[in-house]
C-alpha cells in the first residue's frame, strides 16, 4: 500500500474556489462564490482555519451534522454551490438525515469527511479504531459513492465527486486520509 | 379517543394560525413539518412550500439554507416543539448565521402528537422564547391568541431576522400518521429548485 500524504490546505481551497467559479458561471447570483457548511473536524482544521480568512467563500459552522445536511439541502434548492465538511463521527451521528434528505429526498450533498486517527501505515479498513474502520462500510451500506484523498494528486477527485453528487441527485463523499497541512 | 393537554382548552388551533399565515405570506417560502404538513397541503397547495417529514428536526435548518440562498425572499419555518427538541443546536446555528429573512415559528403543544402525544422533555416548563433569545435570535416573542397573531403579523412577516415566535397551540386535526400522502418529498425539492431558478 502506498503511504498517504498530507494535503496542503491552500491546494484544497484553490480546488474549491475553482469548482465554485465553474458552478457560478452564468448564474445570476455571484456572491458568495460558494458555501462551506461545517461541523469542526480536527483532521481538516488547517483548511477550516484558512477558510476563515477567505472573503469569497462563506463558511457556516453548525452545531451538528444533521443541521449541516439541512442547510446544504436548502442552499442547493436555492441554486447555491455548497460543500459539507465533517468528520467520520459526524457521519455516524447524522445517518438518519443522510438517508432522509440526501438519499430518499434525492438532494445532492457532497461531503469531505476527515478520518481522524487513521494510521498512515494501515488501510483504513484495517484500522484499530472503529471510527476509521467502519466509515467506508457504512457508506457502502447506504450506497454512497466514495473515494479516498490520499495525497495532493487526489484533489482532482473533489470536482469529480461534487459533480457526481449533482448528476446522481444524491450523496457522494471523499475521505480525507491524513490531517491536512 | 381524543387526547387532551392542559393547553388545548385555551390555545390557538394550529389550522387557524396556518390560515392567517397563508393569507398574508405573499411570496414567502414556507417549511411545514410533522403535524402542520397535512393541513398546510390543503390550506396552501402551492410550489413555494416544502413539507419535511422523515427527518424529524430538520425543517429549521433546511429553511435556514433556503433563507441564506434566497436573501431577498422571506422564509418561514413551521417547527414543532418535539421536533426542535431533536435539533436544539439549530437555535445557535440559526442565530449565528444572521439570516435576516428567516422567521422560525414554533407550534408549541408540549407533546409529540404524531407518535401518540407523549409529553416532550421539559413539557410546559420550557421557556422557548428565553432559549431563542439566549441563542442570539434578533427577536423572540410568544403569541397566545389569534388577536395577538394579527397584531404581531407585520413583525413576523417582515421584521429583521432571525425571528423566533412561540405559538401556543392545541393539537392539530391531522398528523402525518392519520393523513398520509401529498407530493413526495423529492418531487417537492425538485419543484422548489426549479421555481427558485426561474
């Protein structure tokens, strides 16, 4: 197994902004460029910290991941570009809302999910931590397409999975393998 | 058997509240949930509403997303006290968002009517207005009669939000269990998105 690498926060944010710009192309509303709906995640804290300094991208912190799903759904209905950033524990906490809104409701929601405590030298499926180990199987049970962000080369998956969620009218997720830098 | 609560004898009928809102909402998006959903379908059968059933507690933040995405349009959430108990954290989330066009109506009856009228945590002792104010809502107040509702209507429909209104209501005539049906949620979602993009 290739060792995962940490992804620099600016690379992720530039990818978000490029994606949002493409989504906004031709739209009546131009500001903000896009929305990040988050519940704090240790694994993606450098991205969240850098986003706080971004004027073009609006960040809304929610109390729970259930709420993040609801806000993202409303924004999508209004035609706004939106990404949800949470951690794996939050995915477990919000399964009913994932089912009710994103799956049964056929609302596209794209998730960036941090795999806190993922061991760099182990496949997540072999992690000693249940929170890491069960994340992909849980997504599989619900039929949520997912992939791993294992290094800088994988940021191309962000627009791919974002657009996949829109095209399939449902959820799609990327799992952030190591803490961002 | 009809279920009675202490509030039922003096409280507003939720259907009467909904009729007043329907008659005055203008172009506002409305988000009913649980026991307000069946009645709203017949009182306001339009494509500017989304009935939330199946993810209890989610109406307030779905409404928040719509409010943030449509800053020039009023969004009115018809929440329930049982539902809000399930997503109590939405109070600071909404307050912190600063959504100026969001009105959060709470249809308070102190029970989980849909599932058999079990008492809500805290029951009559809950001070929802204080909770909303404490969370940071721009304004929060209680309405106990249709006369008060008429009086506060301008603030409810046009005041700077987020606004929280605790409506002292009795039990609805219908629940999602006694009156199933209506347009499926995914279809409501698609219709709303199409309407807002037009």
